[in-house]
């Protein structure tokens, strides 16, 4: 499904070269959402989120009346593995800033497809107020790799080699990086009322350029955000 390059977009792009300032701004966008009554938060993992979660841990924000859903989880990695996304979230956020309820796909489920359906049913019942997003070097959001249908719901994905290589830095070797994941679909992400996308570092330039200057195409999943009414993009890249 290709669309015209000339669609009107409501993207709010803020280019902030200094990373401390950029992450202070990210924290403030989130804090404002909390103060404005957001209750259900879509959370993300990945290196991009670390300075933001550090700011949240050190803040007064209280999520004990809020619920969280995470974008994705590796399939087949034990929950206790330090690189599972449930472990990441506990270490980076939940241990210090618990939510009333936190949801992630269960990467240890016997039938990952059934688990994806369970997760989708949960998302369908929820009004997602705020979604945090990083961006893959290949333009993925969540683990929605290039070519994923824009109307996709939660599903099991085969990770691209480039994604596994990008994430190998967190594991002892490339072989240890799981080959599959369960990810929230693009349609679930697009249902969020408000989205905060953080794209930091040269490696994200091509994907960000596609979002800011390219056409909306399923070949570069992040480009769908052009069609969302309330997305803030924070980047240190001058495009
Ligand atoms: P990163 O991952 O924050 O580790 O770069 C982002 C992503 O793949 O969505």
C-alpha cells in the first residue's frame, strides 16, 4: 500500500543536539502526559530508552494508578534472562517505579501465536493514552520489520538479520540473539492517543530521513507515523 508523498502530516519534530537536553525534554513530554491524566502507557525497550528511564526512576512520578503495555518480547528467551524485555523493564523501571499492572507478551508461551492473540485481545480492551517508541535502523517500530502490513495486529515475527546484528551488542554472540519475537502490530501502535518517538545517533539517520522526507510505505514501517495526529519526534540529527 503506497501513498502519496504529499500528505499533510502533524508530526512535531524537535531537533536537540545536546543529549542531556533532549532526554530532559523527553521526560517533560511524558510528565505532561501524566499530569494531563494519561493512565495507560505503551513502553519500549532498547538503548535509546535508557536515559529516559533513568530520569523517570529519579523523579517524583508515580505510576501506581497506571497500567503499562510493552511493545514486544523475544520468543524463546527465558524471562529470567537479563536481556529478556521483561528483565529490562524490571531493571530499568518497574523495580523502582511499579505500575498497578504491567503487561508484556510472554516469550515463554508454548504457543507464541496463541500468546499474540491473547495480547492483542488485551490491547483491544485498553485505551492507550501514550506510546513511547524507538526506531530501528531499518525503520522498524516495535519489531514490525519492513514489509509488515500497516493494518497488522499483535503477531509473531521472524527478526531481520540486521535487527539481530544491531541487538547482538547486548548478548555474548549473534547466535544467542533470538530469531523470533512477539510484537504489537502497527495498527495497535497507531491507536495510541499520543506518541513520543526518540531517534538518536547517526545509525538512525536513514530511517528518520524516510519518516521526515520520504513517502508512506510499508517497506519502512515508521513512515506510517506521518498519518498519526499526535506524534512528537525528538532527535539529535539534523535532517
Ligand atoms: P535501540 O533500538 O534503542 O537499541 O537503538 C531501537 C529499536 O530497535 O526500536
